[in-house]
C-alpha cells in the first residue's frame, strides 16, 4: 500500500516537472516596468510551448531571456516583429509608418505617458541604432520589446532586440492576486 502511494507521488511529481518544463510555467513580476498591465508581485502563467507552433504577434506579452545575461528572464510586450521599421514621433510609436493605438501604456495625469528614445551611451553623444533616436528596422529572427510603463522600463530601446531563440513563452493568465485574476 505505501509502495503504491509512493509510485503515485513520484508520477505526480514527474508530471508536474514535465508540465512546468515544456507546457506552462508560473512567473512572478519583479518590477513596475509592465504597469498598469502587470503590477510588481503579480503572478502569471506562461505558455512555454506557444512559440514552437506560432510566431509572436504585435502586443503579445512575452517572457524571454534577457539579452545581456541569458540566465535572467524578463517579461515585456512585443512591439516590433522582424522586418518592422519602428519610429518615435511626438511620444508615439509608429510601426511601418502607422501610429499605434496603445491603450495598455501607463498614464500620467490621465494622459498616456510618452514613449521616448533611450538616452545616448554614457559619456558620449552616440546612441545605439535600436534606441529609436532614429527609425530602426528590426533584424530577421529578432523581436523588439517594450514595457507598458515606458518611463520606467529597461527594454529593447536600451539593450536591443531579442533573438527568437531566447523567447520562453507567452503570458496568458494573471492568477495572483485573485483580485487581478484574468488575461493580461
């Protein structure tokens, strides 16, 4: 009888590990970079298998390996797809010349926070091509990510596009706190 319970427990643990490794994994939001969509401390479920069958779309909220240290994971919104030309004008994002409606971007005093380019490289007047100081075309096999809290987000404007191979999955459900239960 105890042996039977032991086998059931081992199988349950193995299934849980496999599900988390390949299907769905929970993540905790560590920073305010995705406010108001995701608050610090929110917990989300991420479909890890999603991008094995489909490609990301504009607006998807994605967990990925941070390009400057792939041991760290970030969560941001997909703004640019491979081949898209991104530009900033008057605090608004343009994709391929079309101004974007971004209702998810954080607001200040009831108005959408402006999206600004990344500042120049420290100690220089030079900026990276992806800073969006000038129009930027997203390279093949990469994605341009931004946080919804554009005034407080370390994102692709600072460290560049994310290689497709570093995408982990799409966030599809806020499950904690229960008061915020729903789609991100």
